[in-house]
């Protein structure tokens, strides 16, 4: 009787194993046909026997499930995405042989695409926190994709979530992230199309067999300067100016010729109100691009802010040499020239009626006219460069009036009335 019981139990075990294999095989066939709902239905049947599955069968079960939940990788629901990641984790936790690892790697590739697409969708909807969350999940799934972490931090900045962004940027800095990547290409002799290879070695192997030609390498630009700039801005936002300055000093010391870092350091100095430092760094930048009028204009602004009027005029003049229609430089140059007008008017108004005061009045009146004549070409230029700037036209009206240029005054007044709707 005892032996009979053992035989019955053995038969039952065989039946269970057979059932497991049969249900998994059905699921695999449905998956091959891209019938994902049927695949999941077959897996539900197989799950009733899950406790009796060996390690290989359990791994197969979870890999099938992950693939079925992801489907083609398009329009994957958040619930399916979460369950697919969980299923993949369950498979990995049981240990993968080479065949299962290759299958898992393909699933990871699909998941990466899903995370990116969903993150872009969230970003376009200005749901920056959600975009960052998705990209962080992508990085956690595939830690070699450090760019996911970089873009997650960028979304957090866009969403004003600076503390969380700083954590990710600090993590990137600690790992030495620069965003530089190398890509390897060659042209297929079979169809003439360019193919990207995962490594230089893979491409060389293909070329060695005569399958490819015309190799080409691509190296992306570093994003280190952008990363450092973001971190320094966050530090400033948090009132941690010393950390911002220290970080930028470290970056400049490591990359003294990096123009983007020079600009970032100049921006940092400007935001901190250090106009002297700003000018020093900007003069370095100008040497790298001496024909850029914007750089000279910016130097003019910084010189104005520290009261260096003559230096500011020199910078604005250089900007206008490079671009005679640069309206901001025209307006600021005129403003610099006219900034002494208030003091002249006050002195004129405080003079008495003596002969000496009358002589002084005439002297000041002539100085004022000279000032107007010097500013006039810049104001007229600005009125051409930005014809709808009503403040420029009003200033021009006043100058024409003081210089007795009646026809020009009337034309400017008519334009002001037109713009103001009077």
C-alpha cells in the first residue's frame, strides 16, 4: 500500500511538471505571434502551478511576463510598466544563464525606450517632477545610462525642485560625469547604409570580414560646463555663495580654456554683483571671440554698473563698430552721454540774474547742447533699429526741441502720438 502511494505521488509530480511546461510553451507561442493579451492569459494559467516551478521555469515565466506587459513598447500603461519592471527584477533575482541574460538585456532595451518616451511626454506637459521620476527609474534599471540621471536633474531644475536636482547633480559630479560619448560607424557594403556599432572592436570585427567600409567616429561635446553652471546657480538660489565660488574655481582650474566655463564664471560673478570679477572674466571670453558685439555690450553694462563711464563708452563703441544697428548699445551709449544732464539743469535753475550768473547760464546751455549733439546720432540710430520704442522717440523729441530742430521734432512727436494712440 505504501509503495502504491509513492507511485501515485510520482505520477502527480510528473503531471504538474508537464502542465508547467505546456502552459509556458503556450505563452511563448502567443508571444511569438505578438498576441500579448493571450500571452498574459496563458501565464495566468501557468501561475496556478508556480509553486512547483524550478528556477529556470520561474525565470522564463517572469521574462515572458515582462515582454508581454511591454508589448511593442508603444503606449505602455503606467501599471504595465511598473509590473514589467517588477517581473524583470523577479527574473534577475533568481539568477540568469547566458540565454536568459540576453533576453533580459533586450527587455531592458525596450524599457529604456518606454521610460524615455514617457518622460518626454511628461516634460512636454510641463510635469517635470514626473519626467524626472521616470528618468530616474530608467537610470536605476540601467546604471550605465548616466545621461538619464543628467536629464532627470534638468527636469527638476525646470520644475523648480532645486534641492532634489542638486542631489542628482552632486551624484553626477562625484562620478565624474561629462556626457561625452563615443559612437562608431561604418558603411555596409551590402546596402550602402551607415551602421552604428556598440564598440570600436565590434566595428573592426565586421570590417575584418569585409562587410563594412568607410569607418567614422563621433564624439559628443561635454556637458560639464552646463552641469557646473546649474549647480552654482542652485547654490546661489540657496544662498550658498561660497560653495558656488569654490565649485567654479575648481572647474576653471581643471578646464582653463573652456569658453563655456568662462561664461558660466562670468554669469556667476554677475549674479553675485561682483562687476570687477565679471569684467575680468568677460575680457578673457572676448579674446576667444573678438568680433562678437554682444560680448562688448555686456562689458559695457558691467562698466556702467561700477561707474566706469569712459570704459563703458569704449565697449559700446566697439560693439557698434562690429554691428552699427545694435540697438541696446545705441540706447546705452546715448544714456551715458545724457546722464550728466540732470546736474546741468539743476545748476541752471539755481542761478540768479546777475551778469556773472547769466554768463554761466549761457556756458551751461552750450554744454547741454553739445551733449545733445553727441547723443543725437545714437538716438536716431536706435529709432531706426527699434522704430516702435516709444521711450527712444520721446527722448529724441526732447533733443530735437532743445536743438531747435523743429521739422524733426514734429515728425518724432507724430510718431509718438501714433504709437501711444493719442
